[in-house]
C-alpha cells in the first residue's frame, strides 16, 4: 500500500463517519448524503497529499471539502428542478395539437392500439411519428442498422394498422419516406 493510499484510508476511517453525518444533517432527502459523500471521498483522494497531519485539522479540511461539494450538489439540484419546472410550464402552456372534430376519439384509438403493441414496436413508432426522426435517425437511437430499422418500422406500422382495424392505414411521415424508399 502506498503512503497516499494509507493516508486516504486513515482519513476515511477517522474522519469519514463525521463527514457523512455532517452531510446527512444538511441534505434533503437524506439519502443524497451518500452521493455527496462519494464525491467528497473522490476529492479527498485527488488532494490527499494536501491533507493536514493532525486529526482535528484533517477533519476540518474534509468538512471544507464536504461543504463545497454540498454547495455544488445543491446548485445542480436547483438547476434540475428549474429545468423541470420550465418544461412543465411549457407543456401546460402548449398542449399537443389535436386535429379536427372528433380528434380526441382518434387520439384515444391510437393510444389504445399503441398499448397493444410490443415495447420495441411502440418505441420505433413513437420515435418516427412523435419525435419526427427519419429511419436512419431511429436506427442510431435503437442501435440497429438502417435497413433493419426500416423493416422494423414497416412491421410496426402494419401491426398498428391491424390493431386500429383493417380499414385504417398508418401514414408514412415525410422524413421517413426518403429513408424508407427502396434502394436499387
């Protein structure tokens, strides 16, 4: 064991429980204290050569690291919550458009038919129609080849049409047409 490893182990053993308790008293939810503590240990390891020799000073040094790490954690959590609030407000302000009279019934029919499909079929259809991706872009998302993905989209479209009823046709989105066109 190197001197740095030995010193890190000493710090984690002697100061670690008190640093974790410090973090647990200051995080909400308390379970986040473990994540923040992990970051404190990472920083401690990177800077172990700066650690004071006496136990009291070493504890204060690690608590200073913990305090800065906790501040970073809180800022990150605040940014995530703000982004979530902005997205929620945006979705409330502009709900998805419905087309024509009776559109709600059609939407409900499509949702019901989608629910009967397998997860893979739903995914390629939602990426194609909801997200507006081309078949090549869908292939990149699902990690498959372009030709295989075009075939998967076509089969999923056929299954959706069958679930909607024999007379229903599922349109090919404009972006998918060019990528789905036969090559030859």
